[in-house]
């Protein structure tokens, strides 16, 4: 079924009895050309682009839970292309272009809202860093505008511009950035992949990876063995665990990143705003809740929940930037399991095991990368070659010392 205004009218007149499920619930087959482990945004996007761009449809996406239950539904929904390092800049620029045509491509409302992102700066050093980043973005073909203190005050009057500790001196504005509805992104990619023949198998946990003679042969699951010519591991915060099933040790630590949402409020925040000195970011959802987050909980964990000290730190940063936030009641919080690499940049590459592909290490940039990651991983699976925008995301860069240190904090997982 193709969605359209006419179809909505037709179904309304028929009592809405003709809607069909977004995707099938097939039983797993004995064998596939490609098995994708992980039914999050990246895994579903990989399956979609394998089918759409390369005509590879004998594909299974295996999800141990339900579609949308992992990190793709546990984030702050921000979409942007304001990266400064070679490798990251090209990749996220490509991903944003895919975002801009995604709803038409999927025939699904992902609620993409290019409301613009303001990265506030509070010191001369931060200003210089944002000037360099903005120049990189413009050179890459993306948009960037450096705003003065008065320019920010005129656009964002609700901020505490004269904060004694962190005065707002200006901002880097990225107008094409914004937000998208995370659940809708997962559902849209699942529907698009299913329509092209991909099997999406929920409640199917991978318990082992079959490797013979240095080559992957398939996977063991809670629903039986499945043979495969190629296996892609796209399991985010569980990447270390799934890779270990194939005898691999990835340069990844898993940390928790919390996010929060307030009660629904009247429209008061038209943009995404980040507070540079507090590592705080905030936007307002379509339901009216203020959605915000901060830094990692600085300990390794696989538990999808956070701790109270970091929650307190995030609240403090938010109120320092926007005092009115203190009048809102927090509705709920959640935690995502972040797969952190030493240099804060991702991995899309062949594993040392033939036929095994690794997509991991997205740190806290996973949601904005969904279409670009899927496109590049599908390209690698289908052609055996790295897609140009993701060519630097190689697994061996850590052995070669060719790191992509986006945050300029050195090679330590929990600092990124």
C-alpha cells in the first residue's frame, strides 16, 4: 500500500478497515545471501539500500527484541552535518543529503524538521574552533553561519546570555540541521525493506556465529541455525558481544547516554540548541515536550538506564543555559547503550573473518548517521569496496594510528 492524502481519505470513508501491517512477520528461512544482525536504524537502512540500490533481496534482518526497541528509539532525534574532521565531514554531509529526500524515498512521514541548530560558544577558544569547523562545513558544501553575541540574543532571547560563568559570546548556526521522529524512521525503513522482499524477523536473538576455515557460514539463533554467504554485525552498544561470537575483539567500550523529556508545553523552542560549556542539547518535540540530554555516564555498562549524578549534572547545565527550564516537570528519562571507539568515530569495514562486515562505534552520533550508514554498509556488502564518504572508517586505522579524533580529546573511549 502506498501512502497518500487520497489513500487517507479513501480509508476514512471505509471506516479505516483496509490498512495493512507495515511489514510481514515471516518465519526464518534456512539460508540467505545476507544476514544482518540488529534491527535498529542502521541495520534496517542497510537492508533497505541493499534491496533498493543493489537488487539484493534475499536478506534477513534479525532483531532479538522488537523493531524500534533499541538505540533507534532511545535518542534525542537530532540530525546534523556539522562535523569538522576529514572523513566525518564527508560522511555526515552525505547522510544529511539522504535525510533530506528520505520521506519521499520511503513514502513514509519521518517527521523530518530542518529547524536549524545553534552551537553556542562561551570563550575565544571555542569561537576559533567553531570558525574552523564552519569553514570545513562550507568547503564540504554544507551550510554554516557564525553569529555574534547580539545575533544570538536577537534570535534566542530565552537564554541566559549574561551567565557569570558561561556568557554566550556567539554561536555556529547550521540551518539544515534539525530533528526527525526516531520511531517513524525505524518503521519507515522496515516497511521499505519489507516491500522489497527483505525478511524482518523479530524476537530472534543471535546466540552464535558459525565460522569455518576463516569464513563466516551463518548464525545460530534462538529460532534455529541460519546459513548465510555474508553476515553484517550492526548491533550498536552490543557490538563487542556479537563480535566476540566470531572470535573478534573490537576497540569498543559500551557506555550509557541518558536522555530526558519534560511534560508537554506550548511551543517555545523552534530550534535545536547546544550549550558548549555544559555538553547540553535541547529541542522541543511535536508533542510539546522538551527533549534534552548531556554527557555520557562515565563508566562501562550494558544496562539501558542511567545514574542520578549524571541526571543532576544535565539538569544543572540546562538551567544554566535556559533558566526557564527549571519551571518544567520532567516526564521521563531513558538510557541508550553507546558503542564508543577510542577516537569517537565509527567503523564500517570488513572483519578479519571473510564474509563478516562490522558496522559499529557510532558513539553518540548514531541517529543522524542512519541513512548514510545504511547506504555505505550496503555498498560494502554488495560491491566489496568501501563507499567513498565512509572510506576512512576502517577497522585497522587504530593499528595504523590514522585516527579521526573529532572531539580532540585523545584516544580514550569515555572522553568522547
